C-alpha cells in the first residue's frame, strides 16, 4: 500500500469506524429493518448527535438508487474468461 487506510480515508473525505460488533449490528438490522444513524468526528455530545440525526433526511425521503448510481453509462464488451 502507498498510504495508510486512515490517510486514504482522510484524503477522500470518508469516515471509518472500528471496534464495532458487526454481528450485533447485522442482528439489529435484521430484527428492526433499516435504521438511521449518525457518525461524526466533530460532535461528541450525545444530545447534539441526537439533534443532528433528527435533522437528517428520513430513509423514505432519499432516493438511494440515484445517490449510488453512476452518471455515465459503461459498456462491457469482453468477458473476464
């Protein structure tokens, strides 16, 4: 690798989390469906985090397909085998 994961994430304006029990997270999502959350490197006060979450868009207000889709069409002309 040319740089650390932390350096890469910072350079690209992304956030990472660690020491998270992913099994528990998957169980919560499986049992409760989609959940909203807030992750911040700037806010540490729980009440302020709750306010930030309440101000964020609701799950049914966001077109996630549009958010993750590419703006440009790609044409694959050759298979991988």
